C-alpha cells in the first residue's frame, strides 16, 4: 500500500475559509512568525496570504501544486508521527484546481525568488521573480471552474465569519505568531505575538472573557493539558468560546467539549457551555489526524483516559479558583 493510497483523496476546499485555513497551515509549517491574510469579497474575489517563513526553492515551488507533493512526510511510518499541520500534499493542488493562483516565494540564501502561475488547466508559467524571504500566495476567482460549488457558498457575511473564525483559532493556537486579517481594506484581526496564550485570548475574545478565566495545568500518562477555562459564571449556549488544540492543531471535538463540561458537575445551567481554551500535548503516535481531509477531526487512542484527564484537569482548576 502506497503512502498516496493511505492518504485517501478527498474534498479539502469547500469554501473561502478552507483556502485560508490551508494557506495558514502551510505558513505555520514553514515556521513563519508573521502571517498576513488579505481578503476581498469575503474571499470569493481574492485571498492573499503573505508569510515570512522559510520559502521554497525554485524546484519545490514548481512541484508544490502537484497532487501529493509534500515535503513533510516521505513514508507511511511518518504518518504515525505527524507534527506538521500539512502532510497530505493536496491542499495547493486542490486550491489550484478551482481557483487562479499565483505563488511568489524565496528562500533566504537564494538570490532570486520564483513565481508560479497556475489555474484549473495547469501551470501557466514558472519564472524567476524578486521576492522577500517567505511566501506569498494570491488566490483569485474562487470556484471559477466549478460554478456548482460557487452556488453553495453562504452569504458574504457568513463566509467572512468563517474566515475570521479560522484566523482567530490559528492565532490562539499560536500566540507567538503575529496574525493580521484584512477584509476589503479593513483590519479585522491583528493578534499580539507575545507568545502568551492569555494575551491572545484578551485580544481576540475581549477583556470580559479574559477576566473570568481560570488557568488549567495538568499532566497524566497520556496527555499534558494547559490553558484556561472560565468560571461557571461565564457561559454560552454554544461552544463559540471554546478552542481546543492537539499538538498545535486546532480541532473540533464533541468528546472534549463534553469532558470539559463534566468537570463542572452541576455548576453549569442546562445546555450552557463554559469558555475553554485548552492545549493538549499527546504523543503523535496516539493521534490519528488522517481521519478527514480537513484534519479538523482526530481519532485518539486512549480516548477514555484522555477524556477523564480533561475532566480532572477542569475539576482541579475550579477547586483552586476563587469562584
Ligand atoms: P502539505 O502541506 O500537505 O505538504 P500542500 O499542498 O499544502 O501540502 O503544500 C505542498 C508543499 O508546498 C508543502 O509540502 C511545502 O513544501 C510547500 N509549501 C506550501 N506552502 C508553503 C509556504 N507558505 N512556505 C513554504 N513552503 C510551502
Ligand atoms: Mg498544507
């Protein structure tokens, strides 16, 4: 069985926010400390992502849009210890199949950079180009080649909310990286880059949320948990004040949301959720991120132990807090 087969193909790009997510993931994997996202028309007209990461060599840049070209894993075994956000090597290929894309990139020691222009019919041109160190990608005319998909887009306001959510989650997950989101010329997000999760929460979710937070710090055999939860006074009817990260990857998990809730016992009114920003460090060997192409869902071995560790972490944090 080849690595390619194990990495089942799938639809990665559903909406503008998926493009933003994949491009930011790549910038983070390239060790960028500054990531700027500029969108027009909620991303349907254009999405520009500029990073100051490692950049690509001329050769890597020419291969980047080839399906299953990834510089991040080279064997099936590597799938068991994925620490980079990307590894399937299909994001850029998928994006280029539904949009017009222009990539400009340069590595630190290269004299000249590279520009690659590509659209759904393939690579249009590869040429040397002046460039700062890092990578900038412009994605134009989203879904121009798949009008059917375009019809499924929600209102511009919803698409913008989705993009804001993606950038916010990445910014909370990586407090050391400075994120900027500009929509139609207006700055929506400018994250601090102090490296402190708390600073990012204050900035992204507001002082009222930050005031109610209780630190969480807990370690068990299978997981090490850190972050913040709210005192029971701060609740929401949904989980919009929750963000969970496993090894730096933002994930959605009912299981974790429930494990957190359980830690509050009867302190929460029915159907209400606390704020929770939790970073879980788990041996990558026990985390399967290859469940879904978007990698937002993960499968955990020792799930029961990890759930109960989360509940205990929450109980402990609340018991020492001044409620
Ligand atoms: P994956 O991230 O799964 O490897 P992608 O299609 O997202 O696949 O990207 C393909 C390859 O292009 C990456 O493996 C990486 O080598 C390169 N690449 C993409 N974006 C960047 C970037 N912003 N900086 C440096 N390299 C990048
Ligand atoms: Mg990627």
